[in-house]
């Protein structure tokens, strides 16, 4: 495995994205200890919270296949997420970004309302969103986090 993945994202970046987007049901982030414990149980191998922290920060970047499979299982993504294979990893990253956006109540409301629109209506909404995004980028307006 290489340190760089889809779109130049490092292994650390991809693991960090999982922690940022895939949350507990109450919305809290998973802890290193919680994930490491689950990975130990899955693999039966050594997998400490410190080791996971090292992977998340890029201090270690060559985990075993079993460790990556355990992480993939915990976060419910295919192991291919960690590799460059036929663009699948990039698609998974896009889906994770969408999942993260849908946690925002305002985005979720717009998406749910858009479900009933015709293809033409969706096109119009998409054009409006793009026009507003261009205007806000030009004005330096950022959406609060």
C-alpha cells in the first residue's frame, strides 16, 4: 500500500475522515480506544489506541491487511476505501462526504424536499445552488461550522 491514496489523500487522511464522518448514534465521535478495542476483537491481534493514533496522525503508515480490514469493518466501509482500485475509493470518499453533509439539519431538509421534484426542478435547484456558491466564494462568505 502506498502512503498516498485517491486524490492524493494519505492513509492518515482517509482514517481521519472516517472518524470525522462516521459517528455514534448520539453524534459523538468514536474514541481511539473504542475503535482499537473493536479491531483487537475482530483480528485477535495487537491493536492499541496508541497505534491507531499513530495511523491517524501519519506517524505510522503501513498497517497490516488485517488491521485495515478491521478498521473497514468497524466503520462499515469496504476495505477498498483504503486503496486505489478502479476509483472505488474516491466514490466511497464522496459518499462519506455526502453522509457528513446530511448530518446537517438544513442540508437534510433541502435534500428531503428535493426528492419530490421533477428532473427539471432538480436542475433548476442545482443551478441556483451553484450560482449562490459562486457568489459566496467571490464575497469570501463561509458557511458556519
